[in-house]
C-alpha cells in the first residue's frame, strides 16, 4: 500500500480524528476476511474518501468505525475513543448517513428528526432548519413512508447532521439524487467541513470524491492499495498534455500537444500568439482511470 502526504495546507493538520492499525474483520466462521490488515489515519478537518467497488470492504470498515460492527482484530480510535472499549459518549460526536435510507415511514419528516434528536446528550440543530436545508420543509408534516427514494435519502442525510458531529460518516451521499440536489448536498458537505467537521466519505463515485476529498484511499478485496490526494494522483498518473481547439482557415481543428517535447511546446506558443484558440485544457487522468490502473479492477 502506497501512502503519500496530503496536498492540503498545514492549517488543518494536527490530531487524527480516525486512527486505524491492522484492522481485519470477517463474517464467517472460517475467517474469510472482508477487510484485511487495513491501516490509515484521517486528520482533523479533512475530507477523506474511501473508494472502491461493491464488496470491496468499504461498508465493513465504516461499520467498525461507527460502532455498528464489533472490533475483531486491530486497533481503532475514532474522535478520541478506543473502539476496543466503545462508550456511549462517542455517538454524541459522530454522525452517520447511510446509503440505504432507514427512516421511520409512519412518522413525519419533522417527527423523524425530533425523535432522533432526543437520543443525544448534546445540543442539536433545529428540525426545520435541517429540512429547509435540503428542500423538505414544505413536506415536514407528511409521513416519510410517502416520500420518494430521493426524499428519504435527503432526510437521512440531514438527520446525520442533527448533533453537529465532529466526525461525519457519509455513505454515497449523492446516490439517487438529481444533479441539482446532488450539487446542493456537496455544498452542504463543504460548508460543514469549513466549520470544522471531519468527513469520512464512502463511495464508488469517483467524480464526487474528486470534487470533495483532500485525500482518497483505494480499497479492493478488503485491502488498501493506495492513499494520496486527487491532485497528486493526477500528476503521477496523468499525461502531461494539452488539448487545443483552434481555427484553421475558419474551420475548427483539435490538436494535442506534449508539455515535455520542445517541438510541441514551440508549436503551442505559436498557436497562442495567433489568437485563434477557442478552447484549451490539460489532459489529465480521472480518478476512475487511476483506480483501474492501480487496482486492475473497475468500479462495478
């Protein structure tokens, strides 16, 4: 497993909100491991992406970190709590948004949040503020069982914020949402992170991870293959190329230029001086392409 320093500035570096050493977990008696000897840290104030296809070990790892699964092997600390001896007070510090919505269908949206708020020993956010945040304020008094899948997902998402968590676990937060709502969810994640929340983002959506994460971990078959920032990964695996759309005698032409070869750099400078360039962008590897290159596996 390769791990490199994050490109994030030093202003948020410091204590680790998550520390995992040699974590292994199995579900069957023959100890076929779903997670094998996994180690990583998540810094305070970081958005950390845990990326991999279905069955890779993402949900198992998150289950252990959130106390939903027992710690079998290894050492894990979350928000200052040792999970070999978990305490109820840890749950005041964490929030969890599940991929599969698990709201109470016979309760209204407002009642779902009011009930959940009573489970905490710390101040909670106002119910209507949360519902308004994701456009559910107008259906606050409708039963959640009548909601669409996307509406239930939004309710589950804001429920995870109700205790103002220091450590926020998000499992596929934009799944099943239309682009506008998905963009709104990403904005909320950024805003809460700027306020100080540390985020553990579990996803197979590489575009979402690329937009949000300071660092990402690639997990496949229960093992972490690489940890680094999206920027560093693109610099390491991407091509140093520029794609240029320009006009030649009134006709559009697309050319690709190397940023290493002198001949291409000279030609590119000449094109820039002509003023005929319409669009120009660097050619970089996507996180999904990098994942496939590193792991040899796709994301399905």
